[in-house]
C-alpha cells in the first residue's frame, strides 16, 4: 500500500511539474515602456484590464494641452517628472487626475521646464514598475510611493506616505488633460467622511470639428480608506480652506492628512460616462470589499489569461517581448464606454440603454479611434482569437447608426471624432460578417453598410465620406485645390478614390451574400474606381480633376496633395481588393522590381522615417510602416508570383522596424492608433495575414515568414491551431515547404474557414528562397 501511495505521489508531482512549466508567465514579456517617446494619450496605461474603461497611468505632460487634438501627450519617456495619475485615457477623452504630495500646498501642476512652482514631482525610472494591470513609482520630491491598478470600471490608487504633518491627496478635476480639450464644467464634493463624487465635461478639438453639438462628460464616485483631517477646495483662481465642494473650471479638492512613515491611503474610484449614480453602481458591483492587492491580482490574472490565448515556444526573448507587448497594446487600445447596467453615453450628454444582442449577451459599447487601416491588424487579430471584441465593435457601430443615422469612424461617447474622414466602418462590418461573427441584426448591418458607401443626402460631416456624391457621379473623387472635402471632391482625392473602391468591393460581397443583386452590380462597378486614376504613363496613382485630366506637376514623394497621410509612391499599391488587376495594369516584372527596390531602399531608413521621432516622419518616404496606408504592401508579393519576397520583407520589418526600447519601439516615428502596429507584429510574426482584410465572401489567409519555433493559438471558435517551424532562425527566413494537418501545401495561402478548423500548420524553413514553393495558384484576387 505504501509503495502504491508513493507511486501516486510521484505521478502527481510529475503532473504538477509539467503543468507548472507549461503555464508560462506571459506578463514578464510585456514591457509597457516600449515606444513611450512621442506616444499618444491612450498608449501608456499599464494599470488597466483589457478594453477597460478605467485606464490608469502617470502623466508627465497631460495638462499641457494638445493643439492638434491628437498629437503625442500624456507620458513621454524623455520627461522626468510626474504631474498626476489619470483615471480616464481614451481617444479624445482624458481627465480626473489624482496626485499625492506633502509640504506647502500647491494646487497647480507646474511646468515641465523651469523652477518647481507646482505640485509635480521628479522620479527616477529605476524606481518605476510598469506591468499589465499594475503601475508603481516613487515620487522623489515627496518620498511617496504611488501604486495603481484597476477593474473594468474602477480605478485603484494606493499611496504610501512618508512622515509629514502636511500630507495631501489632490483631486484635480476641472483642468484639461491629454486630448480632452478645454473644460466646460466640473464639480467635485465630499458626500460623507470617506466618499466623494463629481464630473468633468470637456469639448475636445475633434468634437468641435466633427460633432459641434456634442460633449464629453466623465463621472466618478470615490471611496477613501481613511478620513481626511480636513479639506481644501480650489478653482482656477482661488483656494478655499475647510471647504468640501468645488465647481466650475479648474475645480478641485485636496484631502489633507497627518501621516506617519509608511502610512498607506487607498482610493477606489468608480468611473462612468453617464452619471455619478452609475459610477457608484460600477464601484459597488466591481470593487465592494475588494482590496488593492486583490484587485491587482485579478487584473494580472485576466491579462495572463488573455495574453495566454497565444502561447509561444522559442528561445528568442526579444521577439517574445515584441510579440506580447504588441498583443498587450492590441488588447488595451480601445475601451468600453458602457456601465455595468448597460447604460451608455448618447450624443449631447444623453444616456441610452443597451439591449441584449442576438447571442443573448449584453454587448459592451466601445470608444474607438478611427478604424482606418485596422482591417490589416486589429480586426484580423480579433477574428482569430478575440471575436467577442469584434462583435462588440460592430454592435457599437450599429447602436450609433440607430441613434444618429450614420456610422461613425472614430467615436468618443457617441460623438463623431474621426479626423481621417473616409469611414471604413462598413468594410470592418463586412469583415466580421465574412468571418462568421454575426451576433447582431444582419439586415440592419447591411442597411448601414450600404448607406455608408452610397448615400450622401443630409450626411453628417462627422460620419466622413463627404465626397461620396462626387465618387458616385464620376467613379472617382475629383481633386480640389483647396484643402477641403465636399460633395464636389477632395484635396485628398486619389487616396479617397482608392479607399472608397476598396470599401465598395467589401460592401459588394455582403450584397451578393444577401442576394442583393442590383446592389452588388452597382458596388462592384464602384470598386473599379482605382482604374480611373492609375496613370499608365508614369505607372502611379495620379489625382484627376473633374474633367478627367490628371493634375500637373505630380511629385511622387509629396504628401497631402491628392493623398492623405502619404504620397503617390505609397498609395500606388493601394488596391488590396484586386492585386491581380494592379499587377496586370503595371506589368508583373515592373511591379515586382519596383516593389522590391522600394523595400531595399526603405530598409536603410528602418522602413519608415528613419530615427525622426514624429508620427508623420515617414509620409514622404517610399514606404512608411509607421502609418496605416502601407501596412499591406509587403504581402503583395504573394499575389505577384514571388512569395519569398513577402517572407523576406515581412520578417525584416519585424526585426528592424519594431524595437524593445522606449525610443525605438514601434519604429521611431509612428502612429500606433490603439494597438494597430502591435497587432500587425502579432499577425506577421505568426506568418498569417489577409491583404483584403476579410472582405472576400470567402476570406483567405496568406502565409509569410513565421518567427517562432511554435505557436499554440486558442482560436475564437474554441478550437486549437498550432503553428510549428523546422530549422527556423534569423537567417533561415524562407519557407521551403509547408503542410496543414499532414497534407502538403503548395500554395502560399489557405481559405480562412479551413484554417479555423484548427490543427497543425507546419513550415520547414531555409536560408535561401525556394522559388518553386507557393506559386502554384496565387491567392484569389477579385471575387
């Protein structure tokens, strides 16, 4: 009996050890500090859960404003003082700053440079910890340690004080933060000894531009672990002792304490975009009785589970850091705007109530930057392993369509805030439909998609595509000399023509699937709009005037003239829905030679704008991986008979554009847009991509050069996919042969529905290209 027990014990220990080694800590590969030079307001928010409303982070420059409405602001690795810890970080939304301090009270943050005239504090990054779900830093000026964590809708702050008779927690509510724009109203008050509540309303620049009757409001209800000794209220111009209420611009409240060394004070703050009542309900539902340490543990367990949907086996630690940091940003980027009870913010400060979707689940209403280019990264990642968020995105857009009559590209609390103006939401909805994600009213979705492509009467400027009428009339968008877009054309006419052609193709596929024959015929005709502006003489996309003549003095490298955030060299390859047509128009040899030479040249500048730290650093270059219009181009060789060049260049982009440092993170000059560039790395490093963004009625997956020895992927349909490589290394980047579930693959692509059945996808790699593999049948082009 004793020997049997001994054997059982050994078996149990062996099983436990096996389980322990297979459950790797994925959080250790995430470095939130990567790319934090010139990063956007929503980029650096480590103390959050995936897609959370509560996104907590330190701010080095958040109060400085944002002249353009979208530029880098918030946390910059080149700056060495912190002015507060913000609870809201979203596209065009920011506010509710807390800051612990001590000594003589100061109620303004002070400036980055010059004498220390505010409450900001210096810090040393060796005393900073940033992990998924958690942030910690020592504030040198006060010898106070600040810690942050979160649930979906509740922010947790813990401040460990030094001994001081004048310790403070500053609730800075009524001042602009990040992308939020000017404050129009605010309020903060104590409701009893240990609870406070309030709101702040702002008018961000993009709301003013695209939805001028709109407003952004943030509400909060907070619980403090210790009653303050007394309170100080302040506004922009005044300070009021022993007052527990403040309102108007610049409103704030200071909680004053006498602290011993190592005294800890915790704050839980429920957040909402609809009301203080719902903020309180969110707090009670998600954080009642929850300690800071337990909240941190839960947040990090959620990250472990979500990151662990893709498990890598490889010895290259840098690539794993790039991968999981990219996946972290993909899962962090966009945030929910709905409350625990289904309330969500409607236009103009109104409140709506979500209804149960077709799968009997309550969807989450989301805030989101524009989906421009996201069909080459985030939507493909969603559909691979996180389909619930693709469904949430579609349901959000359809709710907006019901509320306001038009889809909205970028949205903040139901306000239109898209600065791109081409509105690819219809294409993204079609991608979800084609990928089998259909937990919404399909007929309503098609109605919205069709209107987005073909309707212009009474169209709201914030919904974008204000030149739809001219596209319908001419088959292309005519060039306007003035920097504007209206019913007669656009200054960005060529890029708009290409983008509308692509989205018309997508809508046509949904029309055909739903047996809308006439709609299909009309839309598929519009999808050929790119042919109007392709100039066979210079073999470039060339903007045209309304009379059909090309504009003169075209500089192929000049951005902003005919092309939005790019140039003719980059946009000439923007025919993702019909690569074969573009290759034929250009000539296959010319196409391949030109594209290969572009990448050869671009490698010298890191596939972007070199080492210039600016979001638009690469828009004058041949290729710009730091912005959306180029993200499919390296995959086009799969269509042009040279898939080994797709393998080569996608691998080199992963190796050289992406870095592991704060300065060289996502390139040097980049516009990461809520997880898009991170998602691209995830897909490319797995060797999976679709140039067409799932717009085909039966989508495909193309193969690139997988980086890792093994990747085990939990698919969104609960099946498992394993991608294995043999003889893989930095030098062995070319596919020699491939098989799927034991069956030899001769092509560089597979239908997506076959891949989603799961199984084993295996690639044998080599140092030299196998030019006979993957060329038997090119990926389908026009369907």
